[in-house]
């Protein structure tokens, strides 16, 4: 599952130019082989290893935990319940385990994080301003395929993505959607090369005021069902009236619902995998602690 933390890592890796990047992970997250050894040991010894730090605050483990627990504690302006807090402290962990690498994290939005992902460019004369709106939850290949096709609609496109508030998404999707809150979804969409700007907390209905404010030339929507607004009206009635509405078929069958269903179906397998992973990491920590405690001359450099 790729989220904005991974996107930031890949950006850093590209910036390293011709240097050989064999492994991209963080210095606070480790990857071990089945026998408990550092996956990148040989690469490090060869001097060909570089670390790219991931944006802090969210992890795949955290997102999966939200799907399985089915609470809304991760939504913006929601208080974390005692049930979710207990689950967050223990999800996927071995009994009594306190591994700093396996578990869930809490995301804190800052202006610097947004600046890091934003293009900072305004639409230029001759560019076609295209507006798309939605939840863009668990930003996946279906979203990317859709945005890529929208991008191809114009010679010089400037795509603005409107992201709905968490409560709005929950109203039309139900259950505990969105899985990622508004701040997390913002960074995920900003990380996409086809998106130039994001409206954080866009209105559900695409109004005349919105179209005029952003000088929108075209409004696009995927082939998914368009849920009526709270008053029963079509949220795209204004762009349709102006003749600037277009539906795009991404060609992908992948949806956020399908991803969540896969995770729920494989819950036991996932939790067993996570516990096994943490057991290896705890063993690695203990071996590292014993190694550090040995006199310098007695160290063999091998865990």
C-alpha cells in the first residue's frame, strides 16, 4: 500500500541522480531476512547504500488498523476513543512487545509538510484549468489512472483536486470512511505528478462560485456513482449546465472499497505476519544491545 510517506522517499531517491539506490527505507524502520539479518547488509558493506527518510506520522500498519477496527477516531476533529487508543498501542504487536518499528503512528499536519509536497505554481496563460473532486481515499492506482487520463485532455493542463471534508465523505460513503483523514489525503494527492493544486475541504457541490474563483475550464468525474447532495440535487449540475462536465473512465477496476475488503478478508494472516515481523525485530534489537555492551576488541561485527 503506497501512501504519501512512500512518495516522499521516492522523491528523495530521484534527487540522488546517478547514485545507485538499492534500498529505500528509513533509519527508524528496519528490514530483516527470514533468519533475522539486515536485508541491506551486503549493500552497506559495499558502500552503495543511502537512506531516504519517510514523512513521519502515518504507516501502513496504522491504515490497516483503521480498516480492521472500523472506528472514526482518525477523522479530523474526532477525539481518539479509549478503545482505539488501546488498539493503537497493541495492534500487531507480540504479547508484551515494545518494538519502536512495528505499530501505529499519529499524523500531525504542518505547513512545512504541505510546502514540501506542493508545486507552488499558479495556472499560467494558455493552461487549461481542470477541476476534479472526491475523497481520494487510500490513494491508489485507480486514482492515478483517472488523473493521468484527465491530464491528457489538454495540451497544457492545470489540475485542481478538491478533497471533501472527512464528515462529508463519511456521509456519502458510510462505515468508517475515509480511512485516511483530510490532512493525510491532501499530501497523498499533492504527491501525484498530475495534480497542480489541492482544495483542502472542498464543497461537495461544484458551485458557480467555485468555478469562477478558480477560473475552471473543465470539470471531470470518474465512472463511479455520483451521490446526490444532501438536498437531493446533482452536485455537478452547474458544470453540466455550462457544458464543461466530462466523465472519464480510468480503465481500472481497483477501488478503495476493494482494498479494504482484501485487508479485512486477510486479517488473521496480516496480524500473524506483523507479530512475526516484530519478533524478529525485537531479537535484532536485543542482539544489537548485547553487541554494543561488548568491549570494542571482542566485537565481531555480526549480529
